[in-house]
C-alpha cells in the first residue's frame, strides 16, 4: 500500500469549509446519535471524525486508523497506527465505516479482503461509505504527465467500482461536490508535497517541470469542482 501523507496537509481537503460540508454529506447518509460507533479507514489527520465527535460528543470516541501516524491529533478521537486488514480481523462492530480516497491504494486482493471485513464489521443497519474521485469529467488541475497518470488511475478506479458492486451487491451511488478556489501558488505547493497518489512516483525533476506548466496553464486563482463518487452499502 502506498504511503500518502500530505493529502490533508494545508489543502482544500483540510479546510474548515470542506470538513463542514463533507460531514454534512455523511450525516445525510447516516443518522448519527450519541451511541453511534464510527470507524474511519485511512483517516489521515482525522479531521472529519474529530468534527463529528465535537458535534455529537459520542459515548465511544470515533476510531481512526492509518498506516501513517500524524502529530497533533485531536483527543476526541481514538487513533490507531495500523493497517485496515489487521485492525478489522479483530472482533468489533461499527455503525458507520468511512473509506475516503484510500481503497485505490491497495492491491485488488486486499481490496476484496477489506470489503468483506468491513461488511462483517458493520452492525445491523450499519453503513459503509466509500469515497473515490469521480472518473468522468474530472476537473482536478493537472500538468501533462499528471493528467496521463491520473487518467490511468481513474480507469483502474472504474474496475475497482465494479469489484465493489460485485462483492457488496446492493449499493447506492451518489456524488459529493465541493467548489474549490485557491491560489495557484498554494496549489503548486500541494503538488510539490505530492498531495495525490499519482504524483508519488514522479521524479523531482518531473514535479518541478509540472509546477512550471501549472504556472503557465492556470490563472493566479484556480477554481474548479472537486467531485467524489460515494458508494453506500447498508447492512
């Protein structure tokens, strides 16, 4: 599994507006109560479940797991530095499981294992929400090599969606859309931090060249719609 550590480090994905809107989307999918038990797989800095915990003051702190341990996590969540497969092999039940832009980082074999473990780890009427980039008409700002690698990744995602539907059977598909407006200079910083998985294996020279392309291709203020597909499974 690839190590993606900067996706929520000073990006629009970590902004208060994004977290607020995303949490509202989640709340619309699953009614949350004080006794709701939540698991966030690939939680990063756990800002999503931390916001939910602050709002609902759950009896049991939401659990966030990730193979990368970040500093300064909020203490209203329980963070465990562990892989999802190891964690889910233990006996426990959750009312809501989130997998946000993480399943594509796993091999197909491990994706299948993960989905089955998640299904077994849901309580009665529990929900699994899987989020991934929208594969059609994606608006993420790109340079030439970035676009090439992103398109390859999105085609793989379409196969992943088919596998998810095959394993989970009855799923519902919806979209989460967020209007992004950020300075071009800030976006270039994100690129240099390799905020998205298709940048991870690029050479530094390719990243630098790509940053130069972004300077020429986009205006000082970059605006676009960040669209995610949400696959919902209810047990």
